[in-house]
C-alpha cells in the first residue's frame, strides 16, 4: 500500500480537514506540521483527480468528520489555557488532553479503513500544537520531564484543568521546646475524625514542627497543602539544637513560586519565637527529598541521666571511654513491635562528660545515625552491648535526650 492509495481511501471516508488528513502520514516526513502534510496530499490528489480517478471528491469547506472542527480551534484552546494560568508563577509547562469518546472512535475507524502505517494520535498533535501556541503567547517553555504546570485540555467539558507540581524547599530546623512531634500524629482514640479526648482536633498533639513551619509557607506560595520531610526525627520530648535538622518542605499545588525565602524565614522565626527556628532555606529539586531521607548522618546527642547510686567522676569517665567504638544493638523492646528483631552494629565516635552533680550527669555522645541512645544508657535488659549501666554496674535512667548536631554534607543538596 503506498501513500496515494491510503490517501484516496482516507478522503473517500468523508470530508476531512488538512490536519486530520496529514496526521495519517505523520511519520513520513519531519519538519512539517500535519496541516502542511495534509495540504500537500490534497494538492497531489487534486492534480490526480484531473486524470479521471473514479469518484474522487476532494473535501474542502465541509466540516471534518473526524475532529468536528477541533483543529480549527487551536488558537481558542491556547487562549483558554493562557487565561486559566495567568495568576500562576511558572517557567515550564506541559499540555495534555482528555479526548472525547467520539474522537477516539473516529480515529480508530480511519486507521482501520485506510490501513495507514504512519499515523499519530490526534491527542499528540493537539498537545504539541496547542503547546507551541501557548509558548509563543507566554514565552515559557514546554518541559516533558518535570514541568511546573500541567494543563489538561478537557474537550468533553470545554475547560482547561491545571495541575501545579509541588515545590521543594530545603532548610534546617531547631526545636527549642519539648513535647512537639515532628509531624502531625492522629489521635489514638478517634484516628483523626475528632473526639472528646482530642477536643475535636483529631490530633494527638496540639502542634507539630510540620504545622508550625507550613502555615506561613502555604500562605505565601498559595498552596493547597504542605508536608515536611525530615532527615530522621528526634523524640517528641527531645530538643533539636546545634545547627538544626535538615528537612525538605513540600508545597503542594503552589500558585506562586518565586517567594523571597529570607523573608519567609524571618516570618516563621518571629511567629515561633522561643519554640522553633529555621535556617538556610533554599529552593531544591524533588530528588532532594530522597537524598535527605536516605542520607546516613552522624549525630551528636546531649543526654541527662540519673544513676541509682552516686558514682565517682573517674569511674564515670572511664566507663564513657569504654563506650566508644562498636556497639551491638538488638532492636529495642520499646520499638520491637514496629521493627524487625535484629542486631544492628553502630559506632560511637566520641563521648564526653559535661557535668556531674550527685547522681545526675550530663554527657555528650557523637555517634553514627541509627543508634538508639536511651538503650545505650540503660542496656535494655542486655539487648545493647556495651552499655553504660553495665559498665557502671548500676541502673541508669534517661531524663532528657537532645540532639545537638546532625552532620550532613550539604554538597549533595541541589
Ligand atoms: Zn479534522
Ligand atoms: Zn480524637
């Protein structure tokens, strides 16, 4: 079957526009639009009909039976899309189409009847041609991999839907008071629907680092929602000090994308004064979420402990020296329901006695991420070895546990 035979079959099916005709030969030449291909094919067929080819009527002004005039309305769709996104900040976009059932059916009919091997779907042409027009009108670029905006032409309902891809901000937070979880936790009683126990909030705690962080950001970016991705998490009752814990804030469906982060930082810090502080905000790629979720960061902890009996300073210092090196830690009793029961090997890099008064001591521990510090102190019924309790031969109780440093190489953050 050659091109002319296919073309004759196509035009015999009914009146067809240049785009729909040309699209049946889309894979045959590059550098042309389907409309141009269609015009060329029509020209050739007109010249051939002069040579008495039977029943060959070249469609001209009648409405195209395949697209019902859709390809004459590209400008209409482009204008509609541009109007819809006029309030949005964006650098890149991508056009998609929800076609009508009739258009897909008509396409299948013409492919079967003409036996063309070279067609592309109407949807692809529409996305591309409307994309070109929007690009001309807005001077923004089409991006196939991760556009800021996805514009869906909904042919059935005659409207353009917008999906604004999430925006990501990297930073570090310092948590200056105890009793706040990192993210929102649902009420245990009602599971989030609201009850007497949670006073109708659905939450186990009144606030979280996540909530304290996001409200100002949501307001400025005009997003629909936001979530916090932390590089690990501290206990609810632990402070997060030093230069803070790395996080990525994801803003969903943002309308604005060029917010001044220094001013956002100031607003968050003023509003949460004495409670929470953020540092070093910067715009990053989506991939940074994965980077900070999987990064192995060394940590420094400050632990306040009390001992069952008074211990000599030298003895405590000696025990802390012996705590350095390799620790074998079986999954702690308090988390065994949620984690596999195995032995993890972690290193303690350094320990230091900060103060000792009577039976109360403050120590600092510099170690690999993933070591449970409470159990390193108490021994957890012999599940962590070595441990401070065994080394001192007395019971150890952890009163406060704070994170004073999370060491990561920010070179990986882009
Ligand atoms: Zn058409
Ligand atoms: Zn509740």
